[in-house]
C-alpha cells in the first residue's frame, strides 16, 4: 500500500462536511469512514481531526450532541447545520471545478 | 460571527465543562480505537500500545484543540477587566475612596436631576402632552402678569381661533359633601363642556357634559372621580343617575372620571361651568387649549391677540392673551432655583472627578517603572492605556452603581422635604429612562475624564525612555507635578465657587427669616369654613353664623382672641379697584392699582397680630349701618393716595358709577401678605357686617400650642352645623415656614453640597501634598542629611500647599463673583459685592487646607535620612 495522501489545505474540511452529510457521527467513526471510503488513500491525521471538527463547529457549520454510540458508550456526535449544508454545496462545487480544471491541464500535457 | 461568539462565551464562562467535554471526547476516541484493534485480533495490551502510537498523548491532542479555540479580542478584554478588578481589589482603600467620591458626585446629580426631570422634563400624563398650553391674560397696566381669564374673552377666542383643536376653561372649586360619616371638603372643577376634547379622555363610566348642560340654569349634573366612586360607592355602576349634594345642592351623577386623570388638578368632582358670554367683569378662569398639529405656542398667541384686539372696548386694549406650557406656568419660578442647584451639584461631581483623576495619576506614577519595562518589552501605547481605562471603567461603574442607590435615596429625602400639597398631582419623580441615560452618561464621562489622564501618561511613558530615568528613582517629573498642581488649583477654585454661592443663599434665607412678617406667626390657629348657599342664602345668616362661632371660640380655655376674615395672611389674593373721594384723576394711561380686599370681623387685627399705625380698629357691630360704613386701609394704600398726610376721615369707594363712600377710620401697618420676599399691595379691610362673605377663615390667638385647640374648634363648628367640614386647618407658623419651603430646600441642598465640595477638595489637597512629599523623600533625605532644619522642611511643604490653595482661591474669587452676580439676577436679597462673604470663605478654605497640609509636612520633617539613603 502506498503512503497515505497528504491533504491540501481545506480539503479535510470538505471531506468532514461530506461525511457528515449522510448522518451524524462521532469523531472516531468519521475518521474510519473517510479511511474506508478512500480505501485507505486518505488517512486523517489524529492531530488535525479534532481541531478541524472544533473549528467547523465554531464556524457554525457543525453542531454537536452527546448520544449513546454503537458500543453503548457516551460519544459526541457531529452533524451538519443548515449553514454547514450550504457550505458543503459551495465547497463541493468549487472543488469539482478545481479538480476538473486541474485534470484538464494535466490531460493536455 | 454569532456562533463564534457563543462558542467563545461558553469557553469563557464554562471553561471547566468545555475541558471535560474535550477530555471525554478524546478519551472515547482512544478507547474506541483500542476496541477496534482488539476486534482485529490484537490482545488488549498490544491494542492499547498501537492505539497510543497512532493517537499520541491525550494532552497533546487537547492542546491542539485548545489552540483552535484561541484567544480573541473579547477574551483579551475580559482578561484585562478581570486583571484590573483584581488589582483594584488589592487596594481596597484606594478603590473604596474613589467609589465613594464618585457615588457622592453621581448620586447627588441623579437625585437633583430627578427633581428637575419631574418638574420640567417628564411629559404630562396625558395624550400628546406637547400640544397642551395654558392660556391666560396679562394686564401690564396693573402690574398683573396673570389676570386669569374672563368668560366673554374665552368664548370669543374659542369661537374665532384657527390654532386650537379644542379649548376649555375651568375654575377650581371646593364643596362640602356629606356621604356617610364626617362631612368632607372635596376639591372639584367647574369645567366647560369641551374639557374632555382638550385632555383627550374618555369617562370611566357614563358620559361627559353636553353643550346644553354647560349653560346658565341648565340641569345640575356632575361627574365624580374614580376615587370617590371606589371609596364611597364601592365602584358600583348604579351610581349613574344617583344624586349627590355638593354644598347642599343636588346634582345628578352622569359619569365617572378616568382613574388616572391628574389634570388640570386632581379633582373629586366635575360640574359644568355654565357661564354665558355676557359680562366682562370677572377674571377668574383658567384656560387650557390643545394646539392643532404643527401649531406653535407663539403662533397661537398671535392668533389669540388678533381676535382679542378686534373687540372694541377698553378692557381688550388693556389685556393681552398669551399661551405658555403647563410646566412653564406651574414651575416657571422654580426653574432658576433648580438650575442653580443642578449647577452646584455638577460642580461637586467635577471636584470628585478631579480628585479621582489625581489619585489615578498618583497610581500611574507609582507604576511608572512597570509601565516603562512593559513599553520597553514592546507593549503598545494602546495596550498600556487600555489597562488604565479598564480600571477607570470599573471604578466608574461601581461609583455609578453606588451613586444610583444614593441618588434614589437622596431623591426620597428631597421629596419628603416638599410639602404635600405644594406640587400638582401630575408631578412624579420616579426614575425613568432619562434617569438611566444620565446615569450612563455620568459614569461614562467620569470614567473618560479620570481614566484619560493616567492613560495618556502611561502611553507617553511608552514613548520616552523612562526606564533609565526611573532606575534612579528621581522625583516626579515636572509634567506630572504640573498636572497634579493644576488639579488641586481647579478643585479649590470650584469648591470656593460653590461655598460662596451657598453662603450667599444661606445669608439671603437668613435675612428673609429675620424679616418681620407684620402679623403674628406663633400661637395662631387658622381654619376655614364655607357656608353653602342652599342652606345659608342670606348674608345675615353668614354674619350670624360667624359671630356665633367667634363667640363660642372666645369661651374656649386658652383662647386669647378670635376673629374671622375672608383672607388671612399668606392665603391668597382677592382684588378690586377703588375710588378715592376728591383724588385728582390719575394721569392718562395709568390705571388704578389692584387693591387687596379683605372682609373681617371686629377684633381681627388683634387676633391676627396686625398693628395699627394710626386710628382705631372696628368696634363690635361696626358696619351694621349702611349709610355710615367704615373701612381700614394699609400703609401702602395711604401712601399711594395721601403720601404723607393722614388718610383718617377721608372717604373711598369700590369703583362704580354710583360710589358708596366709606370712611377711613384706621391705618394698618403693612404686613407681608404674599410672602416674606414679596412686596405688599395696597389693601383695604371692610367690616364683616358691611360686606359679608359665605366663606371665612377663623383665626385664633392661643395662649399655648395652637394645635391643641384644633379638636375643640372642629367640635364647635360641628355643634353649629354638623354638615360643615372644617378645612385648611393649620397654624400661621406652619404657613410661614411653608411659604419659604422652596428657598429653604434649595439652600439646604446647596449648602450640603458645598460642604461636600469642601471636604472633597481638602481630601484632594491632602492626597496631592502627601504624594509630593513621598516623591521627594530622597531629596528631603539628602537635605536633612546635609543639615537642613526639619522645621524648614515642614515649612516648605506647607508653603507649597498654601501656594496651590492661594492660586485656587484667586481663580475661585473671580469665578465666585460671576456666580454671585448671576445668583443676584435670579434671586432677591443677594449682594454680589459683599466682600465679607468672599473673605470668610477664603479664610475658611485656607485654614482647612493648611490643616490638611500639616500632616504630610510633619511626616516630611520626621523623615530619617539614613534609612532613605540606605534604601537607594
């Protein structure tokens, strides 16, 4: 398995928002989910996951709630706020445009 | 932004729970990972090791999260404020002193402002109060600022004006009413039918008067007040249509007045005025108008003048209608007093602020070293100033809080000084948004004022390299000392202005209280009885009733003399015009003066303590013979028509086409009928039998405390007629003291604040001088070590203080003179050129200031040079 990818600035936020768009999750599940979805290509650094979540909460894009987790323990669940949903749509569109643009350039070469 | 703020505030105020959350969240993650690894087949110990490897330490993770929460400007601010609060609490003496001074200044201002607010600023308790004006007429020829309004004029104005949405006039009245129990004397109003439109009110029950009911000889209908409805009729709606006897006359109740009605006076009943616009003799009505929107009082006056002057008769040329706001009419006189007191209290606040600024400067000086270090380490000017401003804001907030309490307490005290019935019912002194606003403004400006000094200095310190300077513990910089000295000089000057003003006012009040009233104040009881025309239709009945009452009163133990009179001293005015037989016609353009007309029983002079200048008092039964009526005049009257010759035997008559001449048999010395500070008008006293009146005041001269006779007097009246209430029962002493209450109140208040100003100024001086001594310790130590005499050191300290005081006094003397001049323009009895007052105040200030200097001087003289030098 090749080394996990380094995430460019801002992409982690997008991945977190996208992951939470489906259902509320706690921190550990989020990192698991991203890892499985990317088949291990992206491994969320422990040092950046929680600060990122807290930052998104502070911006009002995520809200949190303590609930009982699948292993019957209290865990902090993150979910999208309406503002977060809007932000996700915007960032998604932007990312796709960027990705398209970048791959166009790369394709030309 | 809002989310952010919420988040941070939570972090700020619930930092513990935030920490707990974080801990639990991260711990869960770790445990879950361990579980996960175990599920993949690792043994627990191995799983934990792997998880930790991957996750790192809990503390490290926490720290990263905390960084996200970061420090924002409001957290800095919060810390700044917490820091300065701590630093203030560490110096409770300083902080309490400052808060106390500010509380005095702010509290005093708030209390006095509340009074001013209640009198002059609060809107009247009525719909669109700004449209309401009082209408009156002035008659400059007779020196009458207000003649009251004649119904003919009113009718004319009402019919033809273009300025008023509605206009109504009223007459205050009183009536005896017997519900169950003791008969009551109720205040009432006779109003024209349009009064509700002027006041924009609806009846609580029933209806107001119709225009038809507001005509002479109409059906007698009345509205009663909400209070009477509640207290006497148990709020029963069946009151409508019931009868009520006012002064024995039956009226039908058609409505109940609204419960919150306080205008134009708090009346217990309304009856229609029922006047017809036919005569132009009586000027007795008060008039209110509601201006049309967009109409001003001045334009309305023009409009009224236009209508008024178009009536072609003499009266219309002599009188001038004018409009004025209700507050202006009621309290116009008080405005100058109130402004004087407000200015005085403002000065106290200023002194308090100056004092606090001085204290802050002293503190800034003692922290100069620290500030310099911080500046050297890169703290910005703003950062350094901010600390001082935070402190100032704390102090100002605490001072304002204490000041609000003090102000509310002071307000209650002042209100308790005001006699019950001295102010109209619509005046309320409760704190409102203006009070709140002023509290805020005072707190903010004082914080800025005394916070700015040290803040500026601190930031300047950042610019200069004071580090090197302060390392040598030099004396206070010149700039610092100059600003401190300036503050002291300002303080002394301000305090002297206030003291001089207070002494002037106090002296004027004292002089006034020494004025001989010309009537007897002590041991004199007065009360009034009014005979209703329904039972007492004939004038003989009036005379008989009052004669019987006087006779019975004279038999009471402890009564020296008793009499009745239509108007007793200090109880108002009833005027008339008089002709003098054989007098040269007055020069054209000069009208007869208005003469105070009194009707009195024989013995009135003795009972009231008036003195005869010449001639004699009435004899018993005098005035029964209509062809030979006698009259007394006062000195003013005699001087007006006969100058120096005696008026005895001369004849006068009420102005009329068919004069009924009366012989002057005596001249009474002028008495202060209208108040100790008011001039006396010419007056005549007619014998009761010649000019009977249904309402008379009984005046009783007693051997001891007059109020002990109050019950016996009421009982006498009850024996004569159990339906008659006794009202306005008081002593002449009480009446005299009440007539001076405004002057007394503001003199006391200003005196109190002048005393405070003195104390504050002296405290400020003491602080500054002590501080200067503390700063110069090193220099003084050297001089002592070099052999200077301690006495010389002490003398120099005192001398320095004295110089400051002298400078302050010189400045204050000039300012005081101008203050006294403006006082003299507002009040009588003040001579701004009274040198002694300035000298006395100056001497007092100097003396007290020197005393304040002695302690620091003594300290300077006793400094131990050895220990000072060693501490270097």
